[in-house]
């Protein structure tokens, strides 16, 4: 028997990046099966198709991979290419889908969310272009989850995923591949590995914190083995099912070990961290933190120094809450700059249409059209290549960038696990007052405009509404507010703060100080602390 009756589960709606739930929710009988079958149903079945499968090594990942293999076999898939041990970083999965001309892929990850039996798990479907399914597809998946009555699953013993090679599950081929090599080879094509080897040979020092998540094997192979960085450059390099208790979100709060090292007296020249599934990055110089929005702008301004982008960028795109630092670079380069809703799925059409080569988000995500996901190690290599080509350190590069373009002071304040009703009431109330905010003065700042962001995709014309509130102040400062779509507990309010200073004076302020007036004006307008009773944000980036 391969057909099993089932009934729908509530709440199988994919969020910003796939379906994320507490691991125990995913482990309920039929929960994963329902979602996978709904995905197959929504994409017109998998008969005769080739899929890529892998994840970030978190708890339940290998069990989930076995279930998906048996379901793909029962539904007639021709081949599933799976990373050894069910491991694939998100950018490596995207690359494999593209390189192997697969019809799509399934990524088992809750990305920057912690992992383990009491933490989070996730499943995400990617398209033939290697990118996350667009909203039209995630909505179709959700619709199918609500009407599901049965799923197909092959009754067979588990497949051996530890050894590289091919085996059969019924008529379907299971091809277990080395998760790292194709990705590392692609990096050699994009970057000047000779120059990077020279950099490390001359004594350049680096710390890469893989946070016990998936980038460890990739970083060891690329940085230590192929580029000759000292052994031990990569720390927390073994992926563990619970990430060793770490919260693999590369920001100053969660990557605190790296922060302490980089701000200390014996800091190496360069520091970086990545997240659970390897698509995020945080970069640091000795004593300097690079805000992700600034990192995107610096990469855009210097991309031509990297062999893979020597011909220049086609255009750039950033998510709406990301600072406008990259916009200034685009203007200087004479290229287009697109503003999209939060989430990498909105960049896919722009890249496929050849309109942009570089994309980024303020949430430590940067990437290019080499794949259709953001890519943590790629961003690290971009910085290393730029450092090698310019012969300058992070601090000098950043200072010169600010002198040339001015500085977009930027910070994000997150209020986590708020009661859902309270968060919704606060934002619904703000929506009702948006129109009347214009012209009001709050802590000395005059509101120039206030709206709710909606996006019309310039390639396929699809429309996405309610993508975040924007309050623009006279003088170019702004605050953006939206609720997270990746959390699994309560509501997380994200408050994005930005203020532009053209320079030459005032380029070296502490961002929290520089943004003080906007923080106070936001409190006056929205009343976050007053309404939630919180003394301040849980995470500041
Ligand atoms: C967050 C970030 C968003 C990012 C998404 C997935 O979404 O804000 O920029 O694309 O995570 O990143 P949200 O809805 O929680 O704000 V990852 O590395 O978790 O796939
Ligand atoms: Co991620």
C-alpha cells in the first residue's frame, strides 16, 4: 500500500521562507507528509521529475529526508539528488538545482531559528531556477494543505544516505552526492582564488564562526583547504542536530563569541559568521562591525574588482526595510535599483530577467545571480576578494565608502514573542492612523509621508500587499515596522530605523545615538513600549 488517508492540519501556510514550526509539530503523524504531498499536488505532481533534497543537519532532518524520498518514489519521481547525510546548505541546494537542471528542490531547514527536539524545523520548496517558490506557488501549496485527503508513500526500508553513489527506491534513482564539492568549485569560478591564497600566505588572519551549523564543512574546504587559511580559522565547524545549543543567527547578539573576539585586543583581521542553513552572513573587521545594509553597498561599489563581476553589475535590488545605502551606489554606477518586499523569493524574477546581479537584505542576507538564494560564504569571499584587490582592511574600506557616499545610519530593533493579538492590535491601529500622521511633529521630526508598502513585480505583474509600514520624516530619515514571517512563537515586531548623514562631518557616531531622535519619535507615534510593557528590544542589529 502506498496511499494513506489523511486529514488537513491547520496552519500549514508557508511564511517568509517556507513552513516553519516547532520540531514536535513537524513530528506529529502525517504533518510532514501532508505538507509534502500538498507541495507535490500544487506543482502538478513529480512524475518523471528530478528533485534536489537536503538540509542544514538539524534534528529530524534525516528522518524527514527519508519520508520525502519515499513519497517522491511513490509519486513517480525519476531521480532525487540528495546531499550526503541529507546535508546541503541552502545556496548549495540552489546551485545543484541549477547545475543539474532539476525540476525543483526541497530544503529541510528553519534557517536562523535554533534547532533540536524543542526548537524549530522547516521545509521549503524551491523552483527549477533554484530559488524559493514565489507567492503564487506557496499560496497554491497552502490551498492544497486545506483539502488534502490522502498521500502516497512507498513502503520500503530507509535509504543509505551516508555513502556517495546511486541506489533505487522502486523505480526512482536516489543519487547521494558530496554536498560541498560542486559549491566549492563554483566559488573558484567566481573569485580570484590565487589572490586569496596570496592574502592568507602573507599572514592575513580570519575567524569564521559556523555556529555548529551547515557552513562548517563548506568553510573548512574553501577557506582552510583550498585557500590555505590557517587550520582552526573555522570554528564550531561540525554541524550538530541542535547546533550545539547555539542559536545560529549571525548577528551581534547571537554570534557573541565572535563579536567579543573581533572587538578584543587579539582580534584577527577579518571575522565572519553564517546561519543554520548557510545563506546569511555577518562580516566584521578588527574592532569594526559592518551593518548588513552597508555590506551590500560596499559589495556593490567594489564588485567589479571580483573576476565574476568584472563586467559590472546589471542592476541591484534590496528589500524595502534595507537601508538606501546601496541606492546611492547604484546611482553612482548608473544602474537600476529595485525595492522589493522582505524575503528572497521576490528577487528571483529580477535575476531571471537579467535586471539585477546583486541583491541584499538588512537581515544579513547578500547574494547574486550565481544562484537564486542568498549566500553566506559567497558574501564572505566577496569581502575577502575586495580586501585582497584593494589592499585595505575592513575599517579603511568602510571609512572611504562613507566619505564617498555618506552614511545611512541603520539599526533594527526586534521585540520577540509578543502576544499575537497585542501585536496585531498595535499595527492595525497604526494602519488606521497612517493618513493622519502626515505633517505631524514628533520629538522634533516632521512626518513627510506614511504608508503601507505594496509591491508590483515588474516582471510578471504580481501584486503583494501589506508588506510593512513606512514612516518617512523630513530630511530623509525613516522608520519601517513589520511583523516577522519566520517565527514559531507569538509575534515578533521588527522596527527598522534609518537616518542619512551626507558627511564629511558626523560619519563616526554610534548608530543608536545617531538614531536616537527617530527611536523617540517612533515611540511617540506607535507606543511600542507603552503598549507592550517591554523596556526595550530583545535583539538589536
Ligand atoms: C527574516 C528576514 C528576511 C529573510 C527571512 C529568511 O524574515 O527578515 O529578510 O529573508 O528571515 O531568512 P522575517 O519575516 O522573520 O522578518 V533565512 O536565513 O531565515 O531563510
Ligand atoms: Co538562512
